[in-house]
């Protein structure tokens, strides 16, 4: 009796990475997702450098997240369908589930930022 192990190489593209977080550009009003490079050692804080090098993560602004959630609720082509909405925006369906759970916090964040922009504009005029 012979046992053979078959090793199947796994290819992961930059586009398959899970997306989350906030990027500072959202304060400047940009909505589309961006790609940023992170190392695993950055996340470990002081851990050994990752031998695989840099990995790519997409980071979405709160405005983009709310745009996706609004589309999920109202667009006729994907209304109430997480898979169709995810396909439309090129994201994983799980992201929509996560964003739905934190929707109230997202709305508060976007509201606070927009109010902060209004206050800054009024200060510059005065």
C-alpha cells in the first residue's frame, strides 16, 4: 500500500485579497477603492519580517462602503442580492455582510467627516 501526496500550488492574485479599513484619502472626498501595500510584519509590530515580501490589500473608504450598501438596497439590477452587488463592484460578498453589520458606524463616520469639512470651510471664509 503506497500513499502519495499531491501538492497543488495555490495562486493568489492581488484582486482576491479581502478588503477592509479606512484610507486617509477618504477625507479628501475620494470614493473608489485603492490598493496599498502592507507587510505581515507591520501588523505583528516587531515580529520577524515576512519572507514572502509585500502583500496587497484593497482598502475602501467609508463613502464607497455606503455607496455599495445603498446599491444593495435600491439598484434594480442587484436589489437585495449580495452576490450580484459584490459582482457589480468587484468585491467579495462577505464584505457586504461585514459592512451591513457596521452600517450605523459608517454613516456616523461619514456624517462627522462631512460636518468637519463644513466647519473648516466656514473657518476659512471667516
